[in-house]
C-alpha cells in the first residue's frame, strides 16, 4: 500500500480491516510506499496505530515518474504515488516474490489469506491477478486516436482471450515474473507514448490495461466491489453490486471519510465507518496523537 497525508486515514482503516478479519495475523507483512517528497514520520504513525504489525516503509523517488505523468481527468489521479505500483518489483526487497497490492480507499471484510492463495503458476504469462469486468466498455478507456491506429490495435493481437477492464486497486502480483519480463519498462513505454499522442485520459490505469489486457488471472468479483466513490467527475452515491462481498473499494471521486466529515455520507460509507481509527471512541487518545503528528508534519 502507499501512504500519504491526504489518504492516511483511509490507509489506516484498510489495514485495520485486514488485521481484523484475517485468521492468521502473524502471517501478515505490510510493505508501505511513501513519496520521496514527504517528510512525515509514517513509520511512527503506523507503529502507534498497530503495535504488533510487521511492516517496512519504502521511499519512492517520484522523480522517476514526474516527467512521464500526463494530465488526467481528475487531479488526484496525477499523484506520483499512483504510479508506485508499477515500480514495486524494484522498490521492494528482491527476495519478495509475491504481493497483494491494495489501494488506500478499500475495506477488507474477509480473510485476506483467501486472496493470497490465488494461483498465478499455471501460465508464465500470468503476472497479475485481478477481478475482470468484461461487460464494461473497454473502448472508452482509450482515445479515438488510439482505436483508429492500426499500429496500436496490433498490441491485442495473439491474445488467448479478449482484453477486459480490470481495476488496479486490488491486484495479486508475481514480482518474480514482473522482474524477468521487465514490466516496469513496458508500462513506462506507454506513458511515453501518451506524452506524445494522448491516447487515454485516466492516469495510471490505461498502461496496465495495455500491458496486461487479455493476460490477467481472473479473480472473483467479490474481491473488488469498486466504484463506491462514484465516478471520476461526480461525487455520487452508489450501492453495492449484487452478490457476495469480500472487499469494498471507494474508487471514484468520493471518499467515505470526507463525506462523513461533511455530514453528507452515502449509505455505503457507514460500512467503512467501523474501521475508522480516527472516530472510534476508545481510540480518542490515539486519534489526538495522530492528529498531532499530522500537524507537526
């Protein structure tokens, strides 16, 4: 997971939810990525929030991506930390072969071990696993120039299955295969193309679709009930999708902590609230301590 001041409240709630619902908390290890431009003491904040949690904090040099980031449909999507997921294989210790990547605006309500057990071993091409949404209109994630270019359309030829939309906020990632296939360079290539040709609008997601579309290990939809924050422009309320739920994801413009503070919550935001360490009455002193750390930062 990434940590920054704007989304810290969401990140702590997400960690809280993972710890609360796992059957083997002793098996958890968190890798937290922070920006090289931040001087906040995130390690102390996490330690004080979860004294028994095993974790490590890594610093992401944002200069690696600053020159590659293009304007997006929403300013928040231009945050360099959004691109850190593309550099995990280089950032994390080389002995780390596999991780689950989670966005900061998620709540896990199931045992994370079930997600960890998803197999990526059946095919050398399966580097990541994620819930896919093949009913979504894949074409809308790219510009007219992209779809009118025979050069670009060739990238989807030869795939065993048609590419489908998937959300990069929840992924099982094989970092060993990632390193061998040099996937960071493949993603950077499309970011460079975007700077010259403007082939998409949505920040860090489209390069993943271009590189992995058609080669994703499908995971049950229950592991990413996404879109609970509305769309990328309007902060609108949405309900849960039909079916079982293991993970709720407030992707989109609206974030539950902001809507709750503004006294304009959506119904689904009340499902996030029990994991909010800032608001629980038995964490009053803890909340004050975090607030002080944030003020000092």
